[in-house]
C-alpha cells in the first residue's frame, strides 16, 4: 500500500470496532468480486470488469473526461494485466468453488439482510 492507504484501512477498522494489521486487510469495494479459485476460471471479460471497477473507484469517476480517457483506459489495461498475472500465479489446495452455489449463497445473504 502506498500514499497512506494503510492509515485509511486502520481508521476504517477502528470505526467498525475491528483491529486490522497494516497490509492488504480491510474493507473491499463490494462491486469487485473474488475471481480466484472458481470453476470455470475467471474469463478475460470478468478480469477487465474488475479492473474497470477498481479504476473507477480509485479515480472517483465512472466516465472520465476526454482529456483523461487515455490515462483511464491505460490504467484499466494495466490493472487487468496485473490481475490476470496474479490469478495465473496463485496456488491453492482448496477445491474450486462453484459459481452457481456461491451466487445462491450471496442471494441468501442479501435476502436475510434486506428482509
């Protein structure tokens, strides 16, 4: 993490009463879904969609101005490339998750939350 992001994560954790170590732990954008360890594996379009959501969140805009569109698209491509590289390099001994089963679990959680 850079640019004080670790401080932000620790502040957010304190706000909800949890202790978080510095590093990659902490709240994650709900729109960015886990892509690792699914059968079938994540597609290129899923990786691109996650990269797009990340760049939108970081930049604070969903539609960049014409002056920033090239930088925005370059950032999406770079994040997608890094994400694909990460997914290809990750190793796990856990059995792959089923997308339909995980989606059903998410729907059940949402139903309980909004009931």
